[in-house]
C-alpha cells in the first residue's frame, strides 16, 4: 500500500523507516498514474520498504525542498537521506533494482 504524505508525515516516516520510496505526482499526470500502478505492485512485494506519495501542487514546499521539477519523480531514501532519484516514468523493475542497490 502507498501512503499519502505531507510535510509532517514525511518527516515521521523518514525517522521511523530505514528504506523509504516517495513518489511525487499529480492526479492529472498520465505517466504518474501509469507509474503508480507498478509502485502499488512493488509495495505488496517488497518487505522492509515504506512506499509513500506526495501530491503536487498540494505540497509545493516539499517539492521545492527536494528539488522536484518534473513529474513523476521518485526519491529513494535510506536512513533518512536521499540515495537515488528517478525522474519521469520509471518501470517497476527498474525501481526494484534501485531498491536492491540501497
């Protein structure tokens, strides 16, 4: 399951989980919807990984904080720090490989 995040909940999630994947998206973005389907599948397959999403434009401050300029964007966090960033549609198999590298 992918949890909707805001500024407060993202901070809490990063403190409580070792590996966190966050998708920055928009409801009107077709690539975002396509990517979310794969991320949803991964969230059921991967153990020990927290999956979240941040809706833009609701959370513009988070987008600015993490330098998100294109959608969809995936941020891969390990121990609270960004270790990887994927910009644009990223197939779930590539996301899975990036998770293994963390």
